[in-house]
């Protein structure tokens, strides 16, 4: 594909991708420290799992709400940056406050509940700006090239997220105040850069009648988000259990790093494939390829070449999600559509954490059954969405 002839604002897309990377980095640091901070403040480390369930449950409401509010802001003031800036500033402030509470506040009975409240508040602050920020892709790219633009976001977030299995030890050595300060600073700097390169706001037109809320499309997006999230969680869980045995590799952490990097890099050819045949068809093919590959790997103990086909298929699924949402809803509901996808994703993660507090006990066969059911839900929603735009 000739990128020089594309209608993509590449500078803005790359800065938006950097923001996704900053979000991923913040969550890695947060998840690395939460159990340690809770223990330091007199709570059991298992409370971290419960907090994650609560945070995801609240995000089911917050993600669509913030996405919808950003649509209203876009309509009335011509920009989504009011919510993006407010959310990032709040998130950065709470990131600094969390380690300060543990370091400088005595963990007495009166102040003990302050830490869980601050942790949940930070997680909610992250939902304020994620959907509005990703909705900017509709402004930075023509609809036909959205998969290519989003592949850069997937690539950046995926590369940083791939190092999660080995990052904990290094992050914990930094100390909580320094680590959280880094995450806070990166969020603020990248958001300021995105605001700087963002194209001038369009003049605000006279308020016009808003088109009817696309309830059917939003329901399909919610179901897709749920199915993709549940299936994705099980894909990584199953791979983490079967690959070390099949490949006879002892260092499981580094193996999962390479798996994450492979999925991230595969987003680029996945984008090309999606642009050729459309997000709906590409995602359905990706679901079929991923499920079939993992079925053969689990049941017949054959890692290669089906591991490679799984990586390709799974990357096609992930890379098609946001273009799929934006195609279904379009203006003036782009933020709400993306918020519904993230809301479905959060709902799946909340239920998964509540049902499986110890996911290491899930056998590969049980995980495979759950994955098939999840991808059947996602595939059904995608198939029901109708034909894609050319």
C-alpha cells in the first residue's frame, strides 16, 4: 500500500498512539504496585482482585457515559478535549496522590479506607478520557483507512503491554512515588502534545436535531466488546499454559513477552487485510482462524504452524474492533459507540474476575470451551451488523 497517498493525519495518529502507550504504561505500574500498597496499608493482597472487579463494573457505565458526553462536547464546542484534558489531569493527580497516601498518611482506622477509595477513583478517572481520545481517530483518518490508522495505536500499546510479564521487578525497584510520578508525567506530556498537534476546531454550527440513538448498533457493539474481551483473556491464558510445555521452554515470562510482541507487530499486515475486505469480514475470518488454531494446538498438541496462524487471526480481530465501532455508529455517536465497546470489554473483565478469582485453575480444555462461546457471541454480533462500507 502506498502510504504517501493515504488520507491519514500521521502526526496526530502517532501522538494518539503514544497516549495509548501512556495509558498502558500507567496500568502496568498501577497493577504492579496495588497488592504491595494494600498490604503496606494493612489490607490483604486478595483485595486487589476485588478492587479490579469493582473498577471494571463501574467502567461499564462510565465508558459509554464519557464517550456520549464527548459527542455532546464535539457538537456544542467543536472539540472533545474538554473531557480529555480534565480526565488526564485528574488521573495524573491521583497517580501522585496514591503513593503519597501510603507513604505519608498513617494507616489508622480513620484513614484506612482512603487508599481503596483513591485506587477506585483513579481507575474511574482513566475512563473519563479513553473513549473521547480514541474517537479522535474518526477525525484523523478517512473511514476506509481507519484500520491502518488504528493499527499504529494497537502497535504502540501492544509493544508496551507485551513487557508486562517481566516489568514488575524493574518497576517495583523504582519505588512507588517515582514510578507513579513517571506515569503521571508521561500522561500529561503526551496529552499536551496531542492537544498541540490537533487540527483547529471546526466552527460550531447552529444546533441541529440529533439523529435517533442507534440502539441496535450500540447493542451489537456492546456484545462484540464482551465477546472479544472474554475470548482475548482466555487466548492469552491458554497460550501461557500450553506453549511452555509444547515448546519445552522454561522461562514462561519471556515467552509471553514474545507472544505479545508478535501480536502487536502483526497489527500492521492485519490492517492491510482489513482494508482489503472490510472490518466485518476480516473479524469473522480472524475469529474462525484463532479458534481453529487454538483448538488444534490444545487438542492435538501441535504448536507450529498453528501458533503463527493464531497470531495472525487474533491480531485481525483486535485491529478491526474500533473501525467496526466507528462504521456502525458514525457521526454524531462516535464517542458513544467506542464507549459501548469499552463498556462491554469492562463488563467481561469484571465478570471474569468475579467468577475466576484464580484463573490459573482454569484448564486449557475448559478455557477453550469458554473461548468458543465468547467468540460465538462476538461473531454473532459482528455478523448481525450487516454489510461493511467499501
